[in-house]
């Protein structure tokens, strides 16, 4: 292969890797958003509500 062919090959590989990494970063940011409280709709908020209910149930059960 000639130098321009190698340069084109390297540019293609680099562009593909950058695209894949950018897509992966976008996915991770979306997933991490679910772990932050946002007023009730995130996974973090749902887990917090479940923990509070579980604590209340444990208190009721221990009273008996």
C-alpha cells in the first residue's frame, strides 16, 4: 500500500473509533442520569421510595 492509502485507512479507522466512543459516551450519560434524583421519575427516586416503605413496614412488624 502507498502512503496515501495508509493515511486513508488510518483516517477511516480513527473516524470509526471516534464515532463508537461518542455513541458509547452518549449511552453512559443517559444511564447515569437515571441514578440522579429528578423529582420522582428516576430509578434513584423509586429506590428511595421503596426503602422508605420498607423501613415503615419493618417498624410496624417490630411493634407486634
